[in-house]
C-alpha cells in the first residue's frame, strides 16, 4: 500500500482523483484512471471509482499488493537548492534524491521547505501523519533558526511574539530567542507559505538564511545536509502519541 500526502497549498479542492494521483507522481491522469479501474485506489478506506473527487481532509491510498504497509519514519535534512516536491519530473526533489532502500518504502515528505531554505523534513509512508501534522488546528510546534540581512530591532522579539500582520492576516504568536545581532530561533504553531520570510519583511528586514531545526519532538541535531536517519524507539513513540496515532 502506498499512502500519499496532500498536494501543494495552491491546489484547488475538490479535485478529481486522477488529478490528485497525477500530482503525486503516479504518472499521467490516464495512468491514474487505470489504477482506479484495477481497484488499486482507495478513498477513505473504500475502493475508489472513476470520477471520484478528493477534498483536503480525504485519505487516498494506492494498494498495489493488497498488503498492509510497514510504516516507516525518517528525519531528512533538506539542503539549500533542493526542491521539496517537484511538479516537473526533470527537477531534482527530495524523493528523487533518496537511495533505493527508501524509495522502495514509498516514503514522501510531510510539509515543505522552499528551495532556498534548509533543514528538517519528515519522510514517511504513513499518510495519517499528513493531516495531523499540517492541519493548523492542531498547533504543533516547528522551530527555525534564521539569519537576517539587517540587525534585529530592539522590539523584534515583542513584535514576533504578539503576532505580525502579513497581507491582511495576523500570525499566531511566535516564541522567539535572539541568538545575536542578526540571528534568532523562532518557534511557530502554524505554517503559512513563506511565513517567516513574510513576517520579517513586514518588520522591515529580510531573511538571508533559514533552517528548520525541529518538528515537535523530532530534532535535526547534527544530521548533515542531504542525509537522513530513522525515527524510532521513544522518539517515535512520543511523536505518534502527540499526533494521537
């Protein structure tokens, strides 16, 4: 069984299931239709039919063998310059950079980091994690270290922690630790597109380096760029329990 995460936030829902599968690199829409016709696609646990439509909260599964999967979870350090999930097959993204042993597990990235950012991405074949981790109603913490173009203003911490107006939306309060004249560690409980970069622009500054160093209890630590490690033991138990899984 291969479970897939949701398309990018720009995707419009509801969408036909063949388009949904195509966005997750299952081939063309016609190829996705063939998977549906073979009875290998399941929508919320039920066999999908041609023409079914998917909404954001749906669970979509592709069961090629009919066997239940062995779930696997990994921490991956996305380097600067790598795309999280490419729409164009000619582009190199996280999945296309993974070794064969991970590709065979059908893992996929949960969430995104923009091309110029680096740091922790969780990889898994457990689609249950997607909504539990990314849905803003759950308010899970993600921590980033940033370097700014200009020195941080004296009221930077206060402004960030009280919420910042970005394009008509006020962000949830952040938690901030200043690390120097132009460095800070910022913890968010939401994940708007390019949120930290946009928050800094709203505060008359600019991010020059951005690294995600933790997602909930999962930490990047000294994992080298482009490397991965398995999430297991107590670390995994705490992570899944926090997601109510």
